[in-house]
C-alpha cells in the first residue's frame, strides 16, 4: 500500500504496524484550537480532515496514493480534555474523570491523493473510570504515563487499572479505531 500516515503518534504507528499496514510518516502541523462552541466530535473530524489536507503536497512529492490522518480527544460531556499541560493539569483531569463515564472520540480521514476525495468519520467509545482516591491519582501521576495523552491516561498501559469498563473500540481509546480505519483504506 502506498500510504502516508499524517501523524507523529507512536501509538497510531504501532497499531498500523501490528495490523500489517505499510506506510510512511509525515507529521502535519496544524492549529488544533477548538472553534467557539465546537462539539468534541466535530473538532476531531475537522482536525483529521485538516491534517490530511496539510499532508497532500508531501504525499504527492513522495508518490503516495493515500493519506491517513486522525485526531483523538477525551470528552467529559462537552468539555474537551486534550493532552495535559503539566502534572497539575493531569491531576485535574483524572479527578474530573474519577467515577464518571466519558467519551473518547477519534476523527479519521482517508484522502485519495489522485482524486482528492476523502472519506471521513468519527468513532466514539464510552469509558468509565473507577472511583479514584488521592493515592490512586498520585501513583498514576508518578508514572508519567499520561503526560502526552488526551485525558491524561493511557488505556494500553498502567492506566488500564483506572478503568472500570469501556464500551466500543478499545483501539479507538489508544488513538486509532483500527477495524473502522482498515475498512476505509483503499
């Protein structure tokens, strides 16, 4: 496959590699600021499309046929919990998620380089955190695992212990809904 992954995420790379997908990487640099009153699902879809569009010139230069771009966020209701700015911000997020159900939304865009046609969609997964006490939060923060993750946790790591249950795509919570993405690839 002649695919450009428009993402710097090592988790997305690992998921695709483990699924046997061949690809090249290009990190599309775009403004990821949410628009005023933009819903989390709308945000991730818009950003996935913008990342794919930003990578179009690079894909053409490399002679690739398709671009895969995505964006993931954690949402507690309409409140977006992106990557924490520091440990204090991560603590705030973990306390907010404690004992509650939240959603992980990933927008995916597959862009055909030759035709310019794009398939884009959003996959959402419900996740319920168990009730966390101060020691739980402090222990998890000490691992540093959630520092560069939306919502300040990683389901595929130690953060799995924070979760009571999830409903939907597990790989979506990691950062790429693999089943849906593979079906959308050319």
